[in-house]
């Protein structure tokens, strides 16, 4: 019983700290900020990055604010041709009951700036993180990967999941070999 009480107290304390540090709301009108904990790096024995975390954004459109839907969709299709299904997106945007429509996850800072400079109306950005593996899948059988909730599901990402929220993990791997 005491263990459970301590566990719940530490969880509530962690949530309290995140909220007090401003991790829930952003003052910017077009940026939603989520509370996520930073995930630290996985390094080889020489300090080379095998996995790291970068800032990114989930990009949404707010249908209630859209005036020129067809024009906006053409702009989106030119920026994200691989992810924008024009007919389906137009249907979602014309449905004003939808509060937000997810256009793309893990948008980079450069892509965000391109969206803003293109004048795409009703844009909303949720600040989040992306996990990057500089060596691609070369070490994936050992390093592993994360799910969309940023939880380790395989390899070191899973076995060192808790530690990676507090410090870097140095492996015995050597990226030079």
C-alpha cells in the first residue's frame, strides 16, 4: 500500500512540474503544445549518435477557420504531395464539426516555416518530438524503435526506456566498424 502511495505521489508530482514549466499550453494562437518528456540519446562507444530526439510539430487545420478550402488544399498538396488526399481532405475540412484535422505528423521546423510563408489559413501546430536514427536501419536490430506514443517497443529503446528519460545511454557498439 505504501509503495502504491509513493508511486501515485511521484506521478502527480511529475505532472505538476510539467504543468508549472508551461508544458501544456503555448501563448501562440496557432501553436498547441503538448507535455512530453525529452528522450535522451543513444550513443556508440565513441560518443556518435545512434538515436536522438529533435523538435517537430504535428500539423493540423482548423475547419471552422477555413474560408478558401480548395485553394488551401492545392497549397497543401504542393508541400506534402505524398500525404494529402485532396478529395478526402476537402470532405473533412468542409465538416465544420471537426475541431482539428490532422494533416501530417512530425513536421520539421523548415516545413512549418514553409506552411506559414505559404499563407495556409487555419494552420495549427502541436509541438512534439521526433526520434531520429542517423545510421538509418544499420543498428536498428539493437537500438530498436519507438511507437507513436514515444515509448520504446524494441531493442535498447525498450529495455532502457525509463533511463532514456533521464540520461544518455552509451553502448559498446562502434559505428566506425
